[in-house]
């Protein structure tokens, strides 16, 4: 199940080049990852790690920033969400991929302690590819932290 969001890019969101601040995009990514993981967990979640963020191109004032996210990996209590951000250019009707990110959230109980989540169901080839990517990244992170 995908979660979608759209935001009109306004002057306060942009720098002196008229392009959106990276921190603004990050805030949107964190928000949609939270919503996506809460829908999966059926309760509260907290951000434990912004695993990766790749800024691939910039978005400009007047563009519509469109975010799409889905759960791609689950552990016992953690949920990894993939977020794709595109800029829709109103005059041309074209969309440009601007950012991709993986965010890991943890489902928590009323005391803020991790609680188990149901396992993600892989339905598409894209989900399978992203699942394998997260599995590999988690293994690498675990090895580095050992
Ligand atoms: C997230 C939190 C509840 C985890 O508590 P904890 O006692 O460390 O719990 P655990 O060690 O059992 O880890 C819980 C899960 O998080 C995962 N995790 C912990 N640290 C992680 C990290 N740095 N990166 C990715 N996953 C991580 C664990 O692998 C585990 O996943 P699993 O159950 O699917 O195997 C706790 O660290 C916390 O409250 N952090 C602050 C969250 C917050 O305020 N976020 C907002 C940022 S401003």
C-alpha cells in the first residue's frame, strides 16, 4: 500500500537560487515515513534511523513536490520505508525524480518501548528489489557496528 503527499513549493521553502532547502525535503520525508509506518503498525512509531538520502536533482519554487512511500522491510519491531520524491513542473507537465530515501521506524507502545509488528508482504518486483537492498544495508551496518 502506497502513501502519497503533495506540496506546492513556496518562496520560504527555497534558498537564494529559488531551489528547495534539503532540510525541508527531509522534514517531508520524515513525515510521510512516519505516516506510512503508523498505518502498517496500527499505532505509534518513532524514527530510529534515516538510513540514506540521495538528492538527485533540485526542485524549484512553483513546482509541486510529490512524495510516494511504501514499507519495504520489517524486522521484529522495525519498519523500513522507502520514499521517492519527484518535482512536477506545472508549465511542462513533466516530473523529475529529485530524492530517494530509506527511513527506519520502530513501533512503540504507550511507554515508548519497541513492540512487534506484522511482517511486510512483498507483492511486486520493485518491492522485492528494495527488500533485498535493505537486507544488505542492514547486514553491512550491523557488521560496521560490531
Ligand atoms: C527507537 C527506540 C525506541 C529503540 O529502542 P531500543 O531499546 O534501542 O530498542 P532495540 O535495541 O530493541 O531496537 C529496536 C529495533 O530498532 C532497530 N534499531 C535500533 N537502532 C537502530 C539504528 N541505528 N538503525 C536501524 N535500526 C535500529 C533494531 O534493529 C530493532 O529492530 P528489530 O526489532 O526489527 O530487530 C529508542 O532508541 C528511541 O526511543 N529512540 C529515539 C526515537 C526518537 O525520538 N526519534 C525521533 C528523532 S528526533
